[in-house]
């Protein structure tokens, strides 16, 4: 969330962020918030004054001074304070509700734009060619014109197949049976494709170990305050599954995570770190669940847009002055992995209108080129949320001046199941088999899947 002091002092910056990020001005009504904030301040001041006078009267009475007027005044002040607190509660409920829709302020280098078509390419790489020159980059999919028209690692020239057709033919995926078991947009992964997924995870985890990441297994069911804390609530509530909690001890509402990001940052919730304990780098592999509301009818074939998938997530809690460097470090890990796998990709700096959830101050997508579909597919997102999530989750550190201050949080996708799509499509062979990326052969202990 934003610092209320910042909102009071910079209402125009908040208005600009609301407008540029496309947030509903009715939900993020800053004028109403400012009016409520003024009333709230006045109520708090009056409560403090009333309580001060009540304490003075209580002190006089405790000293043996008996006065009916004092007793009557004390009774009236008690009633007045109760009334004021009830009014304050009503005002603060609406005050908090409005402020929960205020987005983070975009960092200065974030491009202003209305949607994904105004995202800016900042990097592109093709196996065998290397990094594309800057003049080949542009808005949105500009570099697509320079991307390969065929799979990068095929053994012959043939028309590339969709990943689902390849996997189904090899018996590595079963979506028909999954539909009987769980409904549409679920899948069974079988045999060597599972081994390939595990090899990807192990390959990256070994690298993250060297980079100082701590492996963690977090809960994948979390309370509402956790999803609010990471800003997946209120705006992303329709993407999250809630479960029945009749047989859960506390009976609190519980939700399935769409990423381990909420769980991982909640590991630091309500904690105060020493400066030398940060950055705290966490890596987790979990199942993830998303409703995909708004995408029905899109990407219905295969693994691209489903309700359940596995993901290796990278999450970092750091000092404010570290967050931009951490953001760049996570992007460099994304680059390293895709270059090791020899997959063509680009990185786009997302504009304000396509910046993901409200917590985002800066966000980049890493997208692999799919020649069979002649488009890019997002396989990872790197996000700097500055102190927005830390404020909501009360994550602090003790600074050099001995004061407690809010930390910063940065998150990124390491590997999701979409990476399997990219490998299958680029390593497909004419005979229908799949070549294993060279760096994964030692972990897979085979060079081909399906032959």
C-alpha cells in the first residue's frame, strides 16, 4: 500500500498512477479518500482530546475529589468517546477500502502506455546469433520479424507441430482423462515430460544455490490477509480459488495460491530484520492455481493457460537501495536459463497500462518465441514492488539510524510449465520425438524423448 503521508502530500502523482495504470477512478476515488482522511484526522484529534479530559477527571476522582459535575462530565465524555470511535470505525472502513485500490507509483523508467501494444522491447536473443541489435527492437513484437521461422533444434526442415500434438502423440499428456477427473484446463503429465520438468527445476535450483537463494517449501493455502498483503486482493480476487473451511480448525477463509509469491513473502510478515540479514532470497517449487477468468476461449489447446501448474518462484526481501539491483539480477537469471536452453526470446519492459497487479512499480516479461504459432509466449515476469507489499505485510528492517523502516520486495518466475512448451516446440524432430537440451542430458540421462 502507499504511505498515507505520501498520498496527502502527492495527490496528483497518485491520480496520475491511477490514470496511467487504468485503475477504476470510482474504486480508487482519491478525492473521496482525501475528504475522509480529513474527517478521520479530526475524529482522532477529538478522541484524543476527549480521552485526555476523561483521564484528568479520573485522576481527580482517584485523589478523593467528589464532585457530581465531574462525575456527570466523565459519563458524558465516555458516551461521546464511544460515539466518536464508532464514527471513526465507519470512516476508516471506507478510507481503507478506497486506499486498497491505490496502485504503486511506477518508477521513472517505466513507459507510459495503455496496453501490451505499448510495451517496449529491451532485449532479444537468438541461439547462434546472440543478442539482437538495438535497432531491431521496438514496441510489442517488433523483433518477431527477426525470429526463426522453424524450430531451432529440429533435425530437418518440416512444418512445426503444436506442443500438444507432439506430447499427445508420444503419450506424455492426457487432457481428456483430466477433464473427466477435474474438468477443462487440467492435464496429466506422464513419463519423460515429468522427468524433463524435474530436470529443469534441478538445473535452475543448483544455479540458485550458488547465487545465495534459500530453498523453501511454503503453504499453498493462505489466509485472506496474505493475498491482500501481496496485492493479489482486492483487484485479482476473481483469479483465486477459495476453499470450504468447515473442517479447518480456525475456520478462517483459505485460498489456493496462484504463485508461491504470497506464501514466500508472508514468511517475513510482521518480522523485523537486521540490515545484514537482507537480502533474503527464497526459491520455492509449488503447485499453482488460477481461475483464468477473462481468458475462456483463449489458448484452449495444451498447457499454456490452465487452472493448475507447477512453478519455481524466486522471491527476494531486500533493503530499499538494493531492489533495483535485485530486479536486474533476477532478469539476468532468466536470461542465463534461456540461453543455456538455447531458446530464442525477448524481454519487454511493461508499460503502465499492462503492469500487472497494483503492487507493481516496475515489471518486465520474458517471452520465448514459438515458430509454430508465430508469436511470443510469456514464460516469466520480473517485478519490483518497492515497499508496497512490505507495508501491507509489515516487513521491516532496522536501519543504520536504529529506526525501523519498510523493506522492499522483488519477485520473478524461475521456471513454470510453460517452459516445457518452449522446449517441446523448439526441440521437436521430424519423426515426432523431442531432443533433450544439451544442458539437461546429464539430468535426464537420455538425449531424446520418444525414440
